[in-house]
């Protein structure tokens, strides 16, 4: 029987990333990676909403059992500080598809760090990364975001992390993923884009 998207993606099993996340973080952070059926969400432990069942552990819920969604939501969690991790969706408000140009610029600015971590996790897992501007309908004039410029911003942030260190939780999971999938741990910008040259120094 053929495997579905939920079960298997390009040789990557959803249960593998769930188990690896659990091994890395459950004992220390009381947090589990959970396959969701709809939109992704972060849920802290305890009673958080009258419509959400109470759990005694925090949940990083990713969409539709997609491996890429799991890595993206993990990346946001790796950046969230202690206070943010006590709030639903880390206390952030999500602006949906159909943003104005100004809203899109703000959205991409806050997505640079999580997508740079996501790209590193993908590389460690041997999984294809796709830059996401997450605005399929474009701005109010129908213009699409400049994904190439956004990619360069993400690469600049990756370069900064390589020089100064990735967040500790991201580094731990990268190491686990690289060992599991027999990949190299990301240590050089050339592993991401071989032809990439840093023209702007990261501060």
C-alpha cells in the first residue's frame, strides 16, 4: 500500500521527527510535537482555552502531518523565550494571506530568524527547504513578494548564526537530525547556497 503524505515524505517519516523532538525536549521542557489536522498552533501546558482540551504538557502542533510544517513550527518554538512559551501561539497575532505591502514587509521581517533555523534543520535532515513568503494572493495591488530578496535576508541570518551560534534548542535538534539521517551538521554558508557570497556584514 502506498504511503500517504501524513506517513512519509521523501524518505522522511513523521513519527521520526516526533520521536526525535520528544527525545530532545520532553524531559527538559515538558513539550511534545503533535500532528494536527488543520492550522498549526502552539499550546502551553494546562487549561488555555475553553475550546481546547487541557494537557499537562505543552504542544507544538503542526499542520496536516506535513514534515515541512513540523520543522517550521519547531523553528518558531526554538526562538520563543520562557514567557512566550506560556502563551497560545507564543502571544503573537497572525496576519493571514492577502496582506498589504506594509504588512507583508513586517511579516517577512519576523520570519527571517525562524526560516533561517528551519533551513538549517532541513539541511541536517536532508530535507528540501523552500523559502515561504506565505502570501499567495499578493498585496492589495496583486503584487507578489520578492522571494529572492527575502531568501538573501534569510541567508544573511544563517551566516550570522554560523558565526555566533544557533539558538541552543535548534543546535541540539540539528545534531540529532544529522545523526539520524546521516547528514552533515550545518557549519558553513556554502552548505546552503554554494555560490552565496556575503556582501553585507551581519551585525
